[in-house]
C-alpha cells in the first residue's frame, strides 16, 4: 500500500491551499448576497420577494448540479470541469452587471451558480480524498474558505454598491473572480484511490444508490437541511434583517465582518474536534448550541448587542455542518465515490435555501418581522442535534462487495 508521503502526495497541502482560495471567491455568491439584494432593491426598486427568488434559485442550482459534476469528476478527474466552472462563476457576475429585469438576473446568477456548485463539490472532494488521515480538519480548512472568504470582501463590496451602484459592483467582482479563480483550478487533481487507504483498508466503498438505502444517510440529510438553513439565513437576509430591526450601521458593519469569520472558524474548529472525540458527538454539541443561540436571537433581535452577539454565535456553531457532512460521507461510505455521494447529500442545502430565501421573505412580508423564521430554525436545530447523536447515528455495517 502506498503511503501519503510517496508518489508526490506531499503536494496535498498546496492543492488544498488553492482550493481554499477558490472557495473564498465563490462564497461571494452566497455570503455576500444580502449586500447585492439590498443594492438591487435600492437601485432598481424591485420587491424583496422578486429579488430573493434569485437566492433560492442559486441554492437549488448550486446543489443539484453537484451529483452530476461529481460523477464526471470522479470518472475523469476534476481539473477540466473545475476550469469550466471557474469561467461560469466569473461570467455569472459579469453578466449580472447588465441586468434590466428580475428574470434577466435569474438567468445570469444561475449561470454562475452552476460554476459555484461544481467548484464547491470538487474542492470538498480534494480534502476528503487527499486527507483520509485528517479528514475532519482538511474539510474544515477547505470549507473555511467558503465560510469566511467574504470577511475580506463584504465591506469593499458594500462600498462599491453604495458609491457606484449595484451593477458596477457586479462588474468589478466578476473581474476579480476571473483573475483569482482560474489559475488555481489548474492545480485541481485527485490522488490515486490506492493512496487513500490509511484507515479504509477493510471498507468497501458504497455507491450512491447503496448509500441511499441506509437510514444513516437520511438522518444526515435531514439534519443537514435544517442547520444549513441557519447559515444561509444570514447570508441571504442579514442586511434586510438589520434594517427591519433598526440596527445601527456601525453594528451591521461589524456583523458583516464577524459572522463570516465565525462561520469559517466553526468549520475548522468542528472538524478538528470531530477528528478527536467523534463526529456524531461533536455535531450533537454544535447543533444544540446553534439552536440555543437562534432562540436567544429570536427574543433579542431588536437589541443591537443581542443582534450582533447571537448571529455571530449561531454562525459559530452552525457553520460546522459543512465540515461534518463531507466527513460523515467519507467515514461512512468510503472515498472512492465520495464526490458523487456528497454531491447527492449536498442537495439538502437546497431545502435550507428555500427556507432562508423565499420562505423567510414571505414570512417577513406576511408578519412584518423575522421572529417566526428565527425561532423555527432554533427549534429545528435542536431536532437536528437529536438526529445526529451517537446513540442514533451509527456507522452502517459493512456491506458485501459485488465487484
């Protein structure tokens, strides 16, 4: 058996670093969306419900493309599909700078969303496949780029939107994406499967249709959808949420920097802890704390200190869902088909996006506040904690290989 130090596999840290940079830029589609949504509402006078349809489309497209892109990446390698995806991401924002109607925006943003989904999936697979010995930490680092990347961009984007208008901000951001994403996609590659067997020598890799027959996958999927909705809620709604609660602009500026950092740090911290005390126990603790913080936010959202504190703390414990689940899939079902297997699992995020985007906007329009969404998600997080607890979520038994 080959070890991780043979056959050039020491390069894995460089490949992972490139994936982190890519993740930082594609995260703008998700975690900076509330800035662009607010700019579209101000500059073009579109209704918030019309605008938030864009985010719901983004979550569906970026998630449901992953099983298909994952199949091709597992079969032919990730590099060519990653290069194509990088182009789509940049084109999505460049073309959004010309939008004249909501439908026009839906088309442009969706083009980029395809690229985001592909790059997210193959970037996660790089961490899972190259780091079987440190899977939780590696996935945490990769998703840190996606969770915290917008920390470096949000204030700049907000300045561009307020000073030059939302269309110009789309244009400038698209140019940055073109410059910084494409070079790193040329580094993307997977190791040979034989090099990943440090802890999987006795595990038969599960194909996607075999995985779906296990009850464990359904527990992971349902809990994923619930916790993802919390992280997505703030990416989609934090700016209008601040306006609805009359939060001072200086507090909002602080939150725009701090919540992506908390989101990203959550992934590294959760992944690191889960490698040591077990993923199910760590996920149970994080989801429980996320639920408590959301309930606290529901009762204090109109207070600037409560607003900032509990959003940041909710993100600190909910963001780790994006580190736990790729590692769950790798641990439970093997690395060989991990890109497509996690791509299918990642579609749970689309349900979270529906809640965080369109459903929350509808509740806001109907009840004139965010309280129902926030408290509902807090209760949901406590349910998710029950679903992933070690007594209920256990590794599937070994299957008999038919190959």
